């Protein structure tokens, strides 16, 4: 995906408030045009349709994390586009989200109104700064307990975990041959390379 400014040559101008003043109510009025719109600290961001390889990785996350979490009755999962509304995020639409069953009450009225237990974002050439800086800071401030960033180019997964309120420690970096597990999903482990292997197209 490529993070774009609110106005581009290829996109019709959007009607709304100045950057820094966007709200969830404004977001609800945006067109359903296959683009992904997100609001972080009042600023509107837009990303275009992802690549096949991006969506392949999302499907692997569902297979190796989401479905096992359901089967073990640990939690619920969702993929973009889904609105997640939490402090400073009005809303964001993460690539992959886990909400533990004990927190399922935050899912209502078509959206997730609260902090998920795990968020995963998948980098694309045009959104590296967005995921690794803007969203990282936003998720940290919101108190997302675990945030993973997948880099398809380097075939790595970086895992950020809150080590105190609203503060991430240094990330754990996992390579292709490493096994990964998340604190919120006891007993679920997968190999990083399983997220990438088998895709007929790995173009970024």
C-alpha cells in the first residue's frame, strides 16, 4: 500500500475539515471507494489497494494465528477494512487484529471500540514510515499491548511489547527461520517463513 496525502492528482478532492481536525464522524462520511482511510491524531491518511502478496500474508496470519485463536477459544480476529477506534485513532484499519474473548465487548455497532490485544501491520514500499513511525507511536500511546510489523522484503517480523504504560521496549526481531508466539495467544506458535512461502507472486 502507498500512503497518500488527502489530495492527489489521481483522487477526487475529499470534502472535510483541515488536517489535524478530522474526527470519527467525518470518517463515517467518507466515500466507499476501495481506498483505506484512517485518522491519527486528527490527520487523515489514505492507502490504496494492497498487492496480492500483501493479501497472501494476511491470509497466512488468519490461518496460523486467527483460526487457531478461535479454535482454542482464546479470541476473535479481523482483517482490514475494519474500523478500530481507540485513543488518538479515529479510526485506524489495521491489516490484522486480535481481540481476546474476555475483551469481546469492545466489538459492537460494526466497529471495534477499544484497544485490541494484538495488531499486525504489513509493510509495503510506500508505507514503511507510516507503519514503523506514525502507527507505532499511535499504537504505543493508545496502549496496544503487542504490535507486530511484518517486512515482506526482508522476510522479518518485529514485535513491540508494552513494558510499561504506553511505552514500547526495543522490538524483538524474528527472521525467516525463527518461531514466533504472542503473549496474548498461549500455545500458538508459527514460523516466520510460513507467512511468505507458497505465494505465486511475491512482488511488492
